[in-house]
C-alpha cells in the first residue's frame, strides 16, 4: 500500500494505491473558494490551508481505502514543480510519516504524475503524452516509465493559463478556464478569427500569448461586450487553442510513429478538446487515452500511480531531498 500526498498548488490531496495500479481511495480538498476573492492563488494562503486540511484529508483517504496507517508500505509526495511553500507541506509530511514507521519515501515529479494519470488502471505503454494544464503545455514522447523526451512545450503562456487570463479579461468568475468553456457552449466559434499561433511552425512547440493578446485587442475594439459577444469571444478563443493542441499532438504521433496519444492535465476536462481529439485520432487510426475528468486536475491518485512504478523498482528517495518549484521532467 502506498499513501501519496499532493500539495503543489492549492489542492490538498491524498490517495491510497495498491501497486501496480489498484486505486483504493483518492481525496481532494479544494481551496478554490478561499482564493476566489483574489482572482488567483495566493501562495501564503495556500500553504496555510494545506496545514489545516492535510491531516483530515489523509485520515479520510485511509478510511475510504479501509486501510490502517500501519499497513502503508511507502509514502510519496510531489516534489515539484509548483509553489515552494505549498510543496513543502506535503513533502515534509510524507517524509515525517515515513520516518515514523520506518518505511520508504518516494519523491514524485508532478508532471510525471500527469503522464501516468491516463494509465491509472492499466500498464503504461509507449505513447505521446499531451499534458495541458494551468502551468504547463507539454508534448512528451514516452518510451516506457521513466524514459521521457520532451518534444514540444509552450514558449510563453500555458494553454490553461491563457484560458484563465481570458476569463479574467472578460470578467468571468474564478477560476476562469471552466467559465470560458461554459460560455463557449453558448457562442459562435466562427465569429472571431483568432490566430492559430505556431500551427504550421514545423516543430512541436506552442505559443498562446498571441491568442490571448488578440482577445484583449478585440475586447478594446468592442468596448463593453453584451452577453452573446462574451460567449462568442470565448467560443472563438477556445476553438483556436484546441485546434493547435490537437494538430500538434497528431503531428507528434505521426513523426515518432507511435500509435497511442494520452491526454492529461486540468484542461483535459474541456469537453470541446476531448471531442475534437477523439474525432481526429479516430480519423487517423490512433489509439486515444484520456484521463478521467476527476483525475485531470491536481490530485494524489496520479502521484500514487507514478510512485507505484518507482516502488516496484525500489527507486526510493533520500529524506534529504528538497522540493524544486521549477522541476523539469
């Protein structure tokens, strides 16, 4: 049994998993309401809330899994990337727990957790991983577990970050990304032709700041938009972003001759993205694995899944290891 903790940003999460992939519980305690008045995550507030929420979250995870503390054979925690003050809470707690019953500690890269999340109930196979979140947009060639090659990334804003910023521009509630998606369902995606940045750049990198800036300029040109215009702006912006994401992912699969694409990260919740990538992957005869929506945003289940692979290989971490807010995969 592995107990994993995730506290990289503003979600306090714990999960229990029986290796290699039998998930017994996954509990996430959200802080969204606490950060809503500020329009974004406040690091000090996040770390303080982690301190309050961590113990009851862990207790609930153990209870839901019908597992006692003494049955845990290893403790895992996110070591980066993320907010330093938040990472330290979960990371330090997992180390303390490992010391208390003399069991191994396993430090996990948050992005590796996302890569593993579409494989929560199956063996990890060679694939192209598309991670789309608030902090990262990555294309990763996965040969096998722990054999990764980043083949594309955003040169500026992550896709999720662009969604959130556009939501804020339009006066939508926090967090902006899901609100943009809601408005987009009521809008005309062809009303505004926003640029598909780097769509035909000849490489697998992304750029989303230009699309975001185009929305800003259009908004200044319009003035105060009515409700339908807000919906049309959201739909047009969303259409541009997901077209780029899907085309680059398919290009990567063709370039590296891999028959499987796995989509993960918070933006993987987006229904339009899921529908388009399903359609295009099917047309190209590619296998598509999409993380379950409940495991797409920050959670400890994905950390536990990655930790189980390291546990099986006896790849344990030193208790002297530090968190790294800029950790790369």
